[in-house]
């Protein structure tokens, strides 16, 4: 393992910008292409399922039910997390491992106090807090308990916010049935005109489509992706905690690196990504180039 360079405390940390989640975008395209494509193949028209009234009933009823069932602060937190379903910035565990090993290397040379400036300069709030507790001489067991409580609470909050969308996924189909029944009530008023009856029945069932569609194409998938992001963030924090505890114990940086490698399971190193990209470009190059 190459020796990690010491962190530069005076340099400004780079902020990680979010990128559009390709999996979410591809999933939405495939889902709508399949559903609307099937409708068109069967001779239907897209305007047949475009009913603002049905959408208003389902969306309004679902949001209302969620607000009744969930405290408002949790609903607000869930709303903020929804953006992460479409735009995400997953952490690079391998890059973080190199940073933590660099802290361990510096601590072996100049002691824990030497990390104070680096901790203050860190843009990562959790890393900054954990390092500062170590620099302040907090007992190892006390530090571990405090940080584990923080991790557990944050994970609990994240899962509670994911459950908001799970609840919406449960309410939406039922609200859709209510919308269908309301539509059928209006149909019953026009039984004398058979053409109006057929049209009214078709329109009334659009609410059911909206309810089931929103539940299975938006709410439940969003809840699953938020949970996945919460678990990933929990793993990142656990890795930081293990690294800082190793630094306090005075473990060799190489040993700390070996302990942390398991947290990056499945992540491809940047060098391998670059090599694969170059191989693809070389394979696509014309002969004799």
C-alpha cells in the first residue's frame, strides 16, 4: 500500500455536487414506456388517462392522509429527501479511506493534537465532530458510545422519513378506489344516456389507475431508494468511527487501511475505472490509429 500523504489543512475542501440518478431516470422512462406503450398497442389514447380531477382526488387525498398519520417535521424531512431520489451524490469510500489513513499517519507523527486544524477545516460535519472529540482527549469508550448514539438516531430519522412514502404508497390505491366510486356515483345520474354511462365508467376508473400507479411507480420506489441512501450513509459514518478509534488506539495506518477496506466492498478504484475507460476507447479506435 502506498504511503498516504498528510492532509492539507489549509486547502479548501471540495464540495461534492449531486448528479442526476441514472437508475431513477431509466426506471421512470421504462415504466412509462411500458404502460403507455401497452395502452397505445391496445388502441387506447394517452388522453384517456389524463384526468385532472382524478389526479386531484388521489394526490390530495393521499397527502391529507399522510399528514394525519405522520408528524409535520417528519413530512418536511421526507420532502427534502425526495430530491435525493432524482439527484444523488453517493460517497466514495475509497477516497475517504485514503483521507482517514492520512489522518492516522499524521497523528502518529505529531499526536492527536496535530489533527485539530484538519478537523476544523473539514467540510464533513460528522468527521469534524468525531475528530474533535478525539483531539479533546475524550475517552475511547465514551467517544464510541456518543458517536454510535448519533449514528443510530440519524438512521432512525432517515427510516422514519422513508416510511412517509411507504404510508403514501399504502393510502394511494385506496384513495384511487374512493375516486372511482365518486365517479360511478356521477355515472348513475345519467343512466338514461348509454353513451354517457360508458364514458363516465371509463373516466371513473382512471382514479384507480392513478392511485395504483403513484403507489408503485413513485411512493414505494422512493421509500426504498431513501432507505438505501440512509444505510449507505450509516456505513460511511461507521467507517469514520472505526478509523478515528483506530487513530486514538495508535494503530498502524496500514492496519487501519486494512480494517476499512471492507466498508468499500463493491466500489471500483478510480485507477481501474480509468483503465477500463482507456481500454474501451482503444477498442473503439480504428485500426492503424
